[in-house]
């Protein structure tokens, strides 16, 4: 079992190095193609739209300045991708088969371009550094997880930590099940697997989700079983985050936004706690 088509999301900033390092390492390990998709907004299109609304137009000089800025951003992405590929002896550029890394051209409509790119993606990768930008996490995470329903790896630290201990935050939900599906190739390569569960976070109207069906499914896929680890704390979110830290986890696999987004926007939730734990393990999220 392996990933064959990995999408790495790049914004043209220094935070791309983290994203691309993980994508390149995974491409080598899985014999995959890592497609780098630019997701920075097109400032020219935004300003043109604003000008039309206000009844004005951009000067030729301004248009040229914006065009140069977009080209420079694309160049930075390509330079970072080349460096990440070279660091792990990964082929860079167009061609048949993997492992290789390819940079997509920038689109004037990055959201639509991303939607097309994610249709057949086995895994989407983005670095924690990109998500620290104001307002960007909701836009990107919402499109990947909620609109496209793609498994998303939020990369933190060094890629080799993915080969260490992996934890699954298991509550028996559909979202948690999708996350485990999406993480299976990573689980197969990890050195150890634990199953974190906090009773406080379970639906009191349902029987506690059992670990046995999950472990039976993992055995069917030939990856062994996970060791149940109960965790406690003031909230399920805090308990799961602390459990991941206490057990030196390199990757935490979890369902995202299992409750309504409105409720989580008001009250927080485990998903927000996982995202805010910037010094914690990498995350594999699915909705």
C-alpha cells in the first residue's frame, strides 16, 4: 500500500520548505509523483475586480508590477521545489512515472485550479508554517477537507518523524474512519501505533466506540494492531493533545470537524486544539 499522487500546496514563501521537504520524502518512499500546486492568490485579478467595482482601471505600470510579482512568486516555488527534490535525490520536472516532483503553473483562479488538482489526490501536504498566516487556514483547510474531502497532512518538524510512533484519535466517527483510511500507508511505515481515546469526548447517547473493529480492519490490511491508550483531561481536546506529547508521537491521525463547524467556531473543539498545537506532531486530518 502506498501513495502514488501527492499534492503539495505552496504559497511562495519560506514556509514552503517544510511542505516540500515532506512531499519529496514521501514521493521517494512511495515511488509517487509529488505535484506542487501554487495556492497564492492572484493580486492582479483581485485588483482588477476591485477596480471594476469602483469604476477605475489599473495603469499599465501597475499591471506590469503585479505580473512581475506573480512571476517572482512562481520562481520562488520552483526554486524551493528543486532544492527539496535534490535533497533526497528525487527527479524534478515533467515525465512519466515516479518518484518525481513537478511544479504546476500558477493559475489566475487558484481555488478552481486546486479543486481540479485534488480530484485524484491520494494525499495533500501543507506545512504548519503556511497555516500561521492570518485567515489562510480556514480558506485552505475548508477547501481541502470539507469541499474536496481529501486527506490532509499538516507537516511539522522533520519528515523522518513519520517513521516513528503514530497515534490515532479514535472515537468511532465517520471522520475518524476516513482519516485512518487516508493514513493507512503512513501507518504501515510507522514503528508503533497507539489508539488514543478520551471518554469525555465520546457521544453520551451512543455506546463507547470499540477498538476491536478498528484493530480487526488494520489486521486485514496487514499493518498489525494499535495499542489502546485511554487519556483524560479537562476536555477531550486537551487530553488528546497531551496524550500525543506524552507518548512522543510523530504523527496524529484524527477526524476533522466531527461536530458542526458553527459549534466548533463558537466553542473551539478538538480540531482547533490539534491545529493550534504548533509544536506537536504532524497531523493527518480528514472529514
